[in-house]
C-alpha cells in the first residue's frame, strides 16, 4: 500500500476546513435570518413611523433561538410562533398603555370588537400570517451552528439590533407602557376642578369622559379646536363659567374611569367582587343624588355591568339601550351608539328627573383607529379644520367626532328648559396613535378637562 503524499493530506484537510467553515456559516446565516430578521422585521418596519420600544423582546427572541436551534423542527416553529405572539401582544399593549397582565385579561372581550373595520388591524394580521408562513419554510433549514465565535457573533447581532431599537425610540420615551409608579402624585378633573364639591342637592352633575382625548402639544390649531364648540359659543358663555385644566393619566380607559370616579390610581379588577363606598357615585348617593352611568358600547365589555353598581351607580344604560331610545348605530372597531346623538338623551333624562342626579357618560366613537364611513360623519372632517385634514388626517377624523359631540351638547345645555347642571368633560388617556407623526401631537402624560359651572343667580 503506497504512502499518501504529505502535500495531498494538507490539501485535503484544507478543503475540509473550508467546507466546515462554509457549512457553519450557512447555518449561522439561516439562524440570523429567522431569529433576528424575520422575528423582528414587522416591528422594524415601524421604526420610522413610530412604535413602542421592544429592545428586550429582541433579546428574548435571540436567546430563545439559541436555545432551540438544535431541537426538532416542530419545537422550533412553536417557539418562533410563541415569541412572535408575545412580541405582538406586548407591542399592542405598549400602544394602548396596557401591561401584559392587563392585555391578556382584556383578550376575553375580543369577540365584542370588530377589528375588520380597520385597515390597520387587517394589514397587521396579514403581515403576521406572512411571517409565520415564511418561518414554516425557513425553519426547515439547518441552523444548528456550534462554533463559539459564531455564538458570540449571534449574541452581538441581537444586542446590536436591540441597541438600535432603543436608540430609534429615544424621542418617544414616556409615550408607552404608562403604569402609575409607586408614589405617583394623584390628580383628577373631578377633584381639581371643584366639580365634586358642587354637590349641594340644588343642581345636577354631569361627568363626560371622552374616549382618547389628549392635550395637544405644540399644535396651536388643535389647541384652538379642542373645546371650541363650547368655549366659543356665546349662548354657552352666557349660562356657564369655564374652567380648563389638565390631569395626569396612566394606563387605559378603565383606569381613567377609576381616576375620575374613585379618586385614585388603579383599575376595576378589585371592584368586581367588592363595593367601594368612597367612589363619587356612592358618595353622592348618600347625599340624596340619583345616579346613572351611560356608555355607548356593550354592558359586558370590561364587565362594566358588574363593577358600575359596586361603585354606587343606581342605574346603568349601554349602547343597546341608547339605540332603543333612538340613537343610530355607528361603526368602527367598537361599533355602538352614535355619540353625537347622546346629549339629547342626557337632556331628556335630566329634564324628567325628580331629584338631583349624577349622570356619567363614557363616550365611544373616538376610539382609535377612527375609520372613514360607517356613519361616523368624519369623511368631510375638513369642515372642522382644513389644516388638520391635510397634515394630520387621522387626528382630523377624531376631532370631527369631538366637534359633533360638543355641538350637540351645546345645543342641549343652552335650551331654555335645560335644568341647572354643572358639566365636566375630561379625556381618559391620550390618543394612542400608531405612528410618531400623529402620536407626538399630544402630551404623553396629561389629559384635558373643561368644567362648565352653571352660573348662580348671584353670578348673573
């Protein structure tokens, strides 16, 4: 048997080393494509329009990819689908200022909304489906690289992408994941305006929490228009004194309700099985006030039918009740009664009341996104502002809804037979727009309020 030349052995080993390097590099490239690029591509696409920070989600995806890279295809696919689902839910929670526990709790109400009425939600669902289909194909490739230097390279790629995400969102800090920190200074429109202190049994009290109404930030046009149908109305000015301000907010709508109705930070979860006698409806009830809560959506959404009585509301009416009373149905992601027709129902109830009444109304139609059509009367929003129509079309549609509510309210509260009542309007949280262009037009930590204090005879 002849000897193999040394030069031949050296050449063979060199070829083997190159083959191994290429094979490892290919596996590494496959891994990067799946766990760094594909797992984040949909969210990266929103960097330039604006999105909640998700640097830790990028890290979680990378770590998970390293753990499962040697496992069976089905395990890797389920892991990918799981981290994508987690990232998507956290992303949505960030947009609407919900932590993960609150968002997961809210999923039980998903069947009551109509995301198909929004092109944004449809586009998001299609993008997620495409990513999952690509993952099904790409995860069949071998990505189980083992060289230590490439593992370090994978970690470096993940950390680098996370750092870029953190940098891209540096101008949006404070806009997302707004939970009340321990010791946060409390403030509310009902307390700061003096509204609650006017409960002397001589007048009705009307509290209106306006869905997704924020404080305009460095936008004179929006500041001018926010309460214009009321503050620029001479008949309203003749009957009411105005007081304006802002209040801090945290989390989403139900937290805003607790802020204004119960005078504290928190949410409704602990009120499902206990009563709170310190909340405003209960306190006013002890002073002889009747109380009515109205919401233009369904009674079961966020279980308002259960906790409204526990904070003292003697009566409740929801979207179906309002439509039976004559309101039209307005569409959107949250289809329900048309808000612009509810002030007339409020006026009718107060005129028919035989005792002082605390009437609370949570509006609906300005919940984002506000689509065109669907009987929302927003398609010609240039009637409110041609400037907003051209520069901020989504805000324009939302302001058209604010405008219609306030015009209808002004018509009712200036009628000769409208009874003595103080009216307070306040936002629940800032409008959670997806994109930076629209979202940054609002203060990330404050909501506006307007108090209409009925002039007494002495004031007149």
